[in-house]
């Protein structure tokens, strides 16, 4: 018995037990090796001219011998000589495919999968003994390599018809922890081929045991019961030609839709298909889909983003998160590239420039497709935005607004004027000549926002207001600060930029005249408000609340409702009580300040609680408030 070159039992144990995380991938590795062997011979036939071989002659065969606990993988590729068996299988991490790839890297169409020479050893994860019989193309000799693991291997002559390689795996016996029988089940093998090797370019065939009903005899009695018989039929298990490698103009919409629904388990057609082929610095094929609806777990912690990643048609990762930014995490699809740097186990990617380059290009492609949908199919885009608009808003808010320029033109908000969803660009295009700000109002729903007292003056002057109903909306706008040089301004802000200089002076004079009363009311409210002021935005309503600092009342509500918020020390905005000087209540307050300041304190409390209710904020003592209202009703 020969010992493995350059290797010890410890290293082989590492190969078998540590490099790969899932035992099932042994089949992917062996099939990929078989595909590489066929490729090598195919390229040789192209170089040498007419050899009597053509592409249709090549195939990979799988055979199950359940009683013998054997799985056989066979190809009719280039095969190996004795020296090549010694070199490639006797030396761990020696890759014949990599050598071939290097020698032929300048030639078109060379798409060899293997790189490291360790994939073969994945067989030992499921096999207690491995036999490799191989005959090199053009040779009369065949050789057999055998090993039971780290102890070593033997190489001896054998008989084999035709060129190629046959690998026989003696599957391990079951243990308390592991069920190896699954790799002797024809349907399990079929599903693994479908999962990992569906797009290997050569047919992968396997005899399948099936059952069928026997023909009914002509003279069968009336009580005849159907009889069944078992038979064997060879099936091609893989699709071979990936949809994404076909010409776009050869693929129908129905084919895209069926592929998406079958591949990603959706019941509805996608809203958009992005089929992209790129060559050059980063060569890849991408087939992406924008779903029509969010999955049930999309907005949960359990949701995993990512695209399927293939290398030359072989599945490497089911969800490669690095290919999708968080703000486009709703996109489903796949990327196939031969230029990616795989780690030694072919299960993960090295974080290299190629990966980031592909991710960057996909991000731009997705944004471009969404813009096209927005501009050319508004109804479909609004359907998309209803499902995933929240994610785009989070994208604007996250990472300190790093992605705001990318995403801002994709956002939609309800317009008070248009009575429909609009973009910032559409809003700005309709702004009045003298309009300084993009106005917005935040609240629980469009109906509730529409009734806010703060919106009345703006509406009367025919200014458009954007209604913000999602929790993240106001945070996102605060991060953006402006759009196209126009600052965002809440309807609750103290200054809405509507007053002329004369109006400002008149208001200032009025405030000065009533300063003492306003300070008295502030003190009466005992620290609940930062100040009491005369409002410039109220028209018919007597009172409202605004925020004196960066934190709005709506933001206060959202932050205090979040999981983990401290209930005993809630976040609190700097509240400002605004009184309408043109409302009859104002003269009532002035009179009370002169004649009954105790009663004015009650009025101040009533008005403050009223303002809280308008904003949808709970009042501290509803019983006292209710009693005070009743006292007024009976003419206190």
C-alpha cells in the first residue's frame, strides 16, 4: 500500500471532516469532476480535428446497487493514465483540472470547474471504500486506484471497456447519528443532481426503478383487479442548458414565469424579469426577478436575502447575501460566473474584487429596472411599492443615509393635492414659485393626517403636502434633509415659511403683548411643554402641538412603541403648545388671565390635553380631563 504524498492522516481527516459542511455535496464534486474530464476530451477533439467523437457522445452515468450498498459514477471523458492517477489522486490538493485550465486559459470556451484537487476526497464523507477505474483516451491500458482513507492507497492494472473513469463508492453503514441509506435512495440521488448539477452541460443518466400497470387480459373476468409490474427505465436527471445562458429573444415570457415559479416556489408571476449577460472585467450571467408580493417572512428576522450562485452551471451557494444590498433584498434570482474565487471547498466565496464588482453592477441594473417600471408601468410599480416600498425607505435611512441618492427617486408618498402616490420629482415639478419647502405631515393613516389642524392653512393656500404613514418615513426624510435643494419641512414646524415680513412683525407684536399670559400658561402646565406660543399655521382650530427640537411628536410615539423601549423613562419631544389668536378661545383666555387665573390654569390643561388627543397621544389623566369637560358643560 502506498502512502499519500505530501500528506498525513491529520490532513486527510481535515479534508473529509472540516472543509465541507454538508455530506450531500460529495455527489456535486464527483459529477463536476466527471464533467471536467469530458470537457478536457471535448476540447482535445476540437484541437486535434476529426477524432470520431462529437458532443452528443458524452454522458455521465449513475448506478445504484442498493443491495451491495454501492453508488457508481461513470464518465466517458479523457480518463487517466497510471501516472495521472498517482499524481492527481495520490497527492491531495493536486488538481489536474487546474493545470489544464492554466494551459488552455487563453482559449475560448474553456470552462473547467475544478481548481483545488480536494473535491474527490469528499467521497470519503459517505464512503468507507473508494475504487477508481480509469482508462486514458487513446490508451490500451486501464488502472484501478483503491483507498479506504488516510491509511493509503493501491494502484494496479485492471480491465475496462472504453476510455473514461468509473468511481465506485462503498457507502458507509448507518450510525446512531448518521443515516447513510439516503445516498442509496434513487429519488434522493435524483433530487441532489437536480439541486446541484442540473445545469451540467452533459446528460447525467441513471436507471430508475418504476412500476406500471400490466395490460388487461382480453378474457379478464368481471372482478379482475389491475396487476402491476416493476421495470427499469433510464432517465436523464438534469436539464443541461440553463435558461439564463439562452438568448433573450429565444425565451418567452411564459418560460421566464414558469422558471421563476418552479425555482423559487412562488404562486404568482414576477412583476419584472432582469436577464443580464456581462463580459469583460467581470463575466457573468444573471437572471433576477422582482416578485409581485412579499413572502410571509420577508419583514422578519428569519428572512435570508441572497441570490443563488453558480459556477459554470454548478450550484455553489443557495443564498449568496453579498450579491444583494439590503435595500434590494426582495430580489430573487441567480448569478452564474466562471470568474469567482471559490474557497477550497467550493461552498463559499472569497471576498474579492470580482464579487464586489458583480454586486455593484447588479445593484445598478436593479435600480434601472425599477426606474423603468416607475416611468413606463406606474400601476405595476405601485403594486411593487406596496409590497417593498418600506424596504426602500429603510435603505434610505440606514447607514446614515449612504444610499439616499440611489433610492430617493424610487420613493412614493401620498399627495394631499393629487390624492394618489407621487414621487419627489413630481412634487417638486408642481411647487409654487415662492415655495421654500417640501411640506409633509406624519401620522397613523391618510385619513387621520388629513384632519390635522396643522394642515389647514397650507391646504387653503393650495400647497401640496406629502402624507407619511410608515414608521420609518419621517426618519428617512430627516436623513435626506432635502431633495433637489428643497428642504423638507413638517407641517408641525414653528416656521412654515408662509408669512410676509409685515405678518411676521404683526405676529411678533401680538406675542409681545401677550407674553405674560403665555408664560403663565406654560408654568401652569408644570414642565409638560417647552413653551406656549401664538400659532401662525392654525385657521379654524383653537390649538395644536408642535415640536421645538429635532424629535417630532410622531417620532416620539414610534420610538416609545419599539421593543426594548424604557417604559419608565420614555423618549419625549420638546413639546410646544400653539394657540390660535384668531379663534374665540383666545379672547376667553385673555379675559381669564385678567380676572380668573385659577380657571385659566384649568383651561391651559384642557387645551393641552385636547392637543395631545389631536396628535394621537395618550393623555396622562383621562378621568380629570373628562371631569373638567363636564364642568364646562354644566357651566362651571
